[in-house]
C-alpha cells in the first residue's frame, strides 16, 4: 500500500499479515511495541457485530516499509522477518 506523506513523498508498505483478534486478546505489544525498521499497523473493527455492544474483535494489518518515491530520504533500518509479529493469522 502506498501512503502519500505531507512532504509529497510516497512511502510504500508491503502487507505481511492480516489477523482478526478478539478484543480481550488484542496483541498490544505486537501492534504498539518497538520495531527495528519502519512499519505500519492498521486497526479496525472486526468479528461478529452485536447491537448495543458493537464488534467483538479487531482486524489488524501488519506491514513493513518497502520503499519510497518522489525524492527525499529513505528511512533506514532492518525490516523484521515476515511472521515475527508474535501472533499468527486466523
């Protein structure tokens, strides 16, 4: 996926993993913890919907930085190997 930054540089991220997790099993460390290189997390509602309570889970997309376009400096760092987020797909 491409993200257009305010400085007009397009940062490209490659999706590694998409998971749906129960709200009471949200992988906070894998989502919010430090990474050795630029990474992106997208979080949205998921799972079954119950009126009055909302969704019972979250969908989390894990992606790593894979390049940029439009000039500018490229972020440095080593990317985490695929599947090392500490959670598995499901």
